């Protein structure tokens, strides 16, 4: 369950991030600059939606007001949301930078 929830959120957040970075690349920005700008601009909306979800599920995750059967579900969703934020804001930009290197750039190790 955690993998499914996290996967959908990572895909959603990553599409927005990568699309913004691709728009920066079309404007002529280098890969790293486009990714950094995309991460800075998309940071607030990603954190706001994730924090809202986590805060909404906290009463259910703590068992407040009964409904103890739903506690594991709420904790799983919270874990998936937190994992999705980490993957979307840290891992996806790094992978984008690795796979979208500038063509024609030289590396000191290649010389």
C-alpha cells in the first residue's frame, strides 16, 4: 500500500517538476539552472499539498475519536506522502540532471 500511494504522488509531483524544468530548457537555461529553478518554484506547492494531507490524517493516525481500525491506513498514507516529497524534491532532480546532461560539454575525466 505504501508503495502505491508513494508512487502516484511521486509521479504527480515529478511531472510538474520536470515540465517546469523542460520549459526552462526551452528558454535556453542550462540543465542545472533549469532544475534548480524548477525545484525552487515547485517546492512551496509540493510542501503545502503534502503538509495539508499529513495534517488532515493526523487525527486518524493517532486514533483520536475512535476508529482504531483506520490507524494503520492513515500511517501508511502519511509515510507514502513523506516518501514522495523526498523522492520528488531530491532524487528526481538529480536523476534529471544526470540523464539530461548538456551535449558537447566536456568532463575533466574524459580528457
